[in-house]
C-alpha cells in the first residue's frame, strides 16, 4: 500500500537531502527513491520549482568530461525545511493518534 505523496512532502525530502551537502540531481533522486517510489521526471520539476522560489541554488562542475549540475540549499530553503519538519511532527502526532489510539509522543 502506498500513501499519497504531495508536492510539499517531495519538497521537504529534497530540501532535507540537499541540506547535508550540495549534491547533483541523480543522487538526490536516488536518496528520495530510498523512501518513496518517484521517477526522475517527477523530481526534476521539483528541483526547478525549489530553485525558482529561492530555496535552492545551483552551480555546474565538470565531472568525467561533462558538466554536472549541483544543488545547494539557501538560507530561505533552510527556513522552509525547518517549517516542513515542524509541520511533519504535528501531522505525524495526529495520524499516530488515530492509527494507534491515545496520545502519541
């Protein structure tokens, strides 16, 4: 069974992956795929949207004779990631309460 993966969850996962260190699109895709089934064609628009809204910066670096685009999180992206993390904790508590009953920590 799969749960719905909205754009906010994808944004949060991408920002989280990039928050540790600058990395390139394929690596981001692999890291996100470790937790959900998404295609590259789904994630590249997410990367462009996050870049457009100021959450990510990009730069190119040569790798094996070709340019590779790297993504890094901006200060605004860090703020957005922190908000996503707080929202996720609240959401998780509410879902856990319904799924498992009682108060969840």
